[in-house]
């Protein structure tokens, strides 16, 4: 992909490179500084799920550009069944497949000689970051959780509440609309299959440090890492 112009913190234009590749059957957008790596810390931005992923795409692209201007290589993957990723959200191994994406991104950055890894998890992306760290499949030095629910069950409760609110504002689905499969839920026009619901409900992260500001937790990830098998 051709070089892209971003805006530096001082307001001056800055060129960054942006390219796409596939990691673990997921489309990954890489944004980085021109002329190689200026910082030893690689960043993986883990987006939300469903409607929140759609809403946050452009802001997270802008975040990646600013990090690239600062000298970091940034990877932004699509989750299985979302965006341009392969597979489907109905996959029985959806959680493992999602963590596989994080593992592949982390291995890609480590293979380039980067000595630090930072995971930025937004909303449900933070839950998947914690799952990857606490199961020992990924080792990272830094972790940022941005609006991440306390558990997968809480996230699903929020999605059900969002659906109920939207239905009250815009009307229920037509009577002749196909019913969702048993155990599935819908929120914002995105369906979570029964397998995906079960996978999300299984995520119960260990306690994290208190947030440095409301809705955002920034902490060393070493205490959450477990040795890889």
C-alpha cells in the first residue's frame, strides 16, 4: 500500500507506511514509520466486536498513525468473521481462532527483533487480550485496556441491553424475519452465534490494576503473563 500522510502532534504533516497482510487467516493492517523501526516496542491494537468495531475503525486507524509517527510498528487485525477476516463467528473454535490472531501478530513483531510488545485492547478486544495473556499464549510487556468490561458475561449483558434500547427506539424486527438460532443474540445488526456467546461467557479475567483514568487501564503486562506451553 502506498505511503500515507498523517499529522504529527505539532501539526506538521508526517509520512507513514501502511500495508496489509494475512496472519492466521485474519487481515492485518500494518502502520509504521518510513525507513524502518525507530522504537523497540511493537503495538497490536485489538479492536472491539460487532457494531463497536464499525464505529471505532477510523479512530483506531488514526491512533495507529500517531503511534507510527512516534516510531512504532502497529498491527491492527480483523477478528474472525468480521471485516476482511476469514472464518465465521459461528466457528465452534472461535475463541481459539481469535487468540491465534493475536499470537500470529505477536510472533510477527518479535521476529523482527522488537524487544517490547504492547497490547491495546478496546472493549471486547481487551477481553481477548487478557485471554491471550492469561492462558500463556502471548507474552507482552505492556497492556492498555480501553473500556473493557470486567468479563465476557458482562459484555454480553451490555450487548443485550443495547439491542433492547435500539429496538425501543427504531422498532422491533418484522414478524416474518427469520429467528436467530437458539443461544444466539443480535446487537446493532451483528449476530453473535451460540458458540461465540459461549466462548465470550467463558472469559473471566483475573483482577487487573486500578485504572489510571476512568475507563482506561494502563499497566505492565508481566504480572498477567503466564509461561507459554
